[in-house]
C-alpha cells in the first residue's frame, strides 16, 4: 500500500475575529459564517484547488518505470491525473489524513490504453465508482470484469489481495472515484463484488449504492454492495434546477463530492456552499440541507458514516 497509515485529523479553523472600532461595537458573526467556518459548523467546503493534483511515476502502481530521459514515457497527458482528497502516495500531510473512517478519496482520470498494473492491498475496504469510460478489473481471487458509468465495485482486501485496473479503450478516457474505508476488523477474508446501476436509479433521488454488511452499522445489509464498516455511499444525478434534501442524523457525519456539474448546498434560507466539479464538503452531525442543481445539473456522491471526533482538514 502506498498510502500512509490512517490518522484521524484534528482541529478545524477558528472563526476570524472582526476588528473593533471606537464608533461601533463588533458585529456578531452571520448565520452564513457559521455554516462555512469553524470545526462545529454543519457544512465546510473543500474547494478543488485545495486537492493535491498528482502526476505519479507509473512504477508506483505496478507499471514499468519510465526510461531515464525518455520523453515518450508515461506522463499526465498520456497516462494519469489524480486528485487526492487526503494524504496518499507522494502527498503527505498530518493536517489532512482522513475524514472519519474515510481514509482515501482519489479522483482518477486514466488515459486510453493505460491503467494500474498488478499491485497489492491489505486490511482496507476499497470502493470504486465509475464516472465515465470503462474500467477493466482483474484480481488474485479470479475475478475479471469491465464496469461502465454508474457502476460501483468493492474489495475487502483483508489478509491480502492483488489486482489491476485498466482503461482498455483505444480512444476514450476513464474517470473513477476510488475510496478507501478503514474496516471494522483486520484479517478479514478477501472478497470482491460490484453492481451496475441504471441512471434512473439515481436520477433526482438518492441511490443507496453501498451499505454496511448486516449487523455492522446503520442500514446494514440494505444496499447491493456491502462493506465491513458503519459507512454508506449514496449518489445522485440531478436535472437542472432540481432540489434534493440531504440530512445527517445525530452522531453521523458525511463527506460530499460534486462529481460533475454544479449545485448549491442550502441550509435554511442561506446558501451554505456552492460546489462545482471536483469540490467537496465536510458535513457534520445533525445537518439538514437541500442540494439545488445548477443550470447544467449536478452529479453528487456522499460517503456517510458514524461521527468521529476531530474529523476534518486543518489546512482550510
């Protein structure tokens, strides 16, 4: 595994103070400021420019190394561009290691005829959501399949599994969101599964793509894909200007990603955040918001989980 061990993040930013003057007392913070700043705020935007944009060496992911000084080697334009939401591979920050049990979220764009060669994992629940293109998976358990837009796969890496992920298309890029979720136990038996959803399953509604296995947490055993942790993954595609509520129960938190398009995240009468493609948001316990899609619609993914103290980035 290339990622650093899971370390729960600490301390979000304090709200900046307003300067006092002799003419008038300091003004209280606005309701909107409470929505967007401070560790206890219900919503906190993670703008896409704060993500780490990686253009890694292909040898890190089971591929041959680039020849020294050979410009024909694999590079971002002809292989891979990744956006890391948390510490991973060459990006290491103690201020941004995870969000609760969500250890990794990588937004990967793989060019035609490229991919990740055979490499190994252990003791992690790995879920991958296909955004565009076709993802071809092979693993040491004997699985071989190709998944397209809207499909989700999972691996319980457990005691150890090796796999490869490729874009075999000769002309079209592949984009997927890979998420690593810390399991509720180590040494589990390796497992793999997937489910192909139709667009209608997520059109203007929440589609429950991933749930815990039975007995492992809220809504256990209810989704087509099930993992060994108290965490769920939901997705939606909203038509232009369509509104859709989202709430976290007491003791729950969520990490929201705007996969495509644009949406406003409204809390009460305020717009708490506007999310564009690649933007994310940390949503804390007992939040009650409404997503409103922009003029071109919105494609949104949410990882919802049990609340864990001191979750969230320190560097916003």
